[in-house]
């Protein structure tokens, strides 16, 4: 390449020496011979100037380092994809989130729309040679369930949150929300499935929650995957009353957490007016307390105590006059009505043999433990394998009718993360043996056992094709009420869309 004469001279010239430092910035340790020694005041002034320059340099370096760190954080945030949502929504207490398109703000309050639609094909076969004299009696058809709700407040930050939800079914059985699809083209009935508020007064919103109304069940019944224990509570039950949830201990580390929380609740079940000559009246209610302990990420355990009171509310067995005629018809206890799940022991009361519970109060202890084995394998969404054991004992009924046990083995595989080859997939197998009075049959599992007094198993699998579409297959095989002689086999094919 040719260079101009001026450029050639500039490149061939020697580099200029750097300029000497300022006189004020240097101070020889020993003055040269013959030089006058500067006064002490001048030396102190020069030292102060040097120290000021050093402080300025330190501040400049710190400011440059801060700007560099901020730029690196912005760069890392721009290069990192957003975190995926969990495979299954966490409970409302832990703050579930919805797509931004379904959330808005009204008068400064966050409002979210929720809903789901389930279409089901149900096949059932029933055999009871000793009671109903049936063998291989089958029933099948299409079913559906629809839910639509609104939630307000930010579950993570708001002091006051709540929700209202409408759902199909529940009348007359609150554990059955999947109804026959179509009834001569008549409109399906909707009911108020949830209506609740929660007050969380502390800055740490998990520290204390006071929940009022008809609420999502605040009890812990399992954590991993989509399976929840239903031996005591069917998934469709939303109790009504007041509950207080408190975080007692929050310690440990992210990998080895230690948490203790407690749920104390009063649920009102049935109120019967105290009129004359109508049998037992008053309010059927439940006092419940659950203490839950999270000991590392591998073990979660809970102990729950239930105190059911006035179970024989509504029981009436009027007497008869000398002619053998009664002016009133006998009525059973409300919770032994024909519309509820059967199973509890039924005992005849009075001359006309109206049926009620063995005792007017049930005191039930329910310990539950879950063992979770997480596996670090991002290509399969870091799967989890778990074992959930559930036990119940009723201290207020006869021997041989007081216990229930359930054991579930399951797995969750897949995630929404970019490095996962699968979307969330959940599978489980559960076995139970439940005596008649181990719990209140009206609110127990409506699928496996259909109440209490049963033994058998259930299994299922579901897969999230997209975040809002999940098919599921489940199968139940059990010997149920009465006397564990009614053999029932049920197959469900579900497709659910939710948001």
C-alpha cells in the first residue's frame, strides 16, 4: 500500500515521551542537594491534594464498575428466556397466575377470569349378586362439567384477595360436578361453587390468612403432580365457613427448607330450624385443625383432627298413638339422605326406625405423609416420583368400622422449559381400604369407592398437549357399599380445556 510523504514521516518519527506528571502530584522523598526545603504547610497542602485525587479516582472506578455490572445484568436478562409456568397451578394460597390476556385492573384492583370445560365419556359396570341381584349391569354416556369464575387481588402481594365461581352439578350431591351431557336440550343448572375472601394483614402474605365464605379447600392433601388424596375430601368439595392459616416456621435453605404451618377452621354444614316436633335440630358443623410440616424437599407430613358435631341433625322418629297411627313420617339424618354418597353405618332409631349415625359426634385423626424423589434430568423436565400415604381413625364409632388407609404411587414427568422434550405428564396408582365410619361418606371420594365402606384401586394418566388443553384417562375398580360386596368398574375418558 502506498503512503503519502506526510504519513510516512509521521510513522517513521519516534513516539513522543509521555508528559511528566504534574508537580503538584509528586513529592520527592528526599530534596535534591542544594534545594530549599519547602515549608511544612506547603507539604501538607500537597499531601491533601494527592489524597483528594486518590479519592476521586476510587469513586470513578466504583462508578464505572457499577455501570459495568448493570450493563451485564441487562445483557443476561435479554439473553435469558422467561421462566415457564408450573405444570399444574399451585393452590390459591400460594398464588396461582393466569395469562396476561385474562387479567386486567379495575379501580386499581387486579381482576382475573378463570374457567374450564370438561367433556367426558363414562363407562361403568356394576355387579351385586347378594343385594341388588345384578351381574354385569352396564351404563355409559357422555358427561360434561363447566366452571367460570372471577378472582380479584394479586395472590402474591395484595392484603385482600377473593373469588366467585359458578359451576355445574353439586345439586343434590356436592361431590358430583360432571353431569349428563344434554337432557332433551334443556339448559343445565349452575350453582355458586365458590364465594370467598382472604385477609392477609402482614407484609409477608403467607404469614397469616383469614379466609371467609365458601372457599377452595385450604387443607394440604398432597403436593406433587395433579393427584390429591380424596379419602376424606372429594376434590369438588368447597367447605363453607371461616379458616385461619398461619405460617409458624419458615427456616432452612432453598434446597433444604423447613416449614411449619397450621390451618384451623370452622365449617357449617347444615342448619335446621328449631321448630316443634321435627326431631333433632340445630347446626351440623365441623371443627378442623391441620398441622403441616415440610422437612426438606423430600418429605411433607400433616396431622389433621376432625370434630364433627350434631351428625344426627334432621333425624325424626315420631311415636304412634294407641291406634298405631302416626301424624308424622319418619326422616333420616340429613347426611344419610339418598342424594349423598353412601357408606356410613346406619342405625335405626325410635319406633318407626328412622336411620342415623352411630354417634352424634365423630372425632377423627388423619395423619398423611408424602415422600418426594426429584430427579435432575432437564431433558425430561426434572421429573418427580412420589409416595403418598393416608390414614384415618374414628374414635367415636364401633370397632371394625373406624379405620381407613390409602397408598398412592405416582410420577410427574415433563415441563414447559425449552430443554424439556415433554410437556407435563402425570400418572398415578392408588389403593384404599376404607371402613364405613372412617370418615363422613357424604363428602368422600365420589369416584374410587363412591363414599366409604369399600376396598379397591384407581389409576390414571394425563398429558398437557398445550398449556390449556389436557386429555386424561382414569380407571376405578372397587368393591363397595354395602358390605364391600358391590363390584364397580368405571372408565373415564376426559378432555379438558382451561384458562
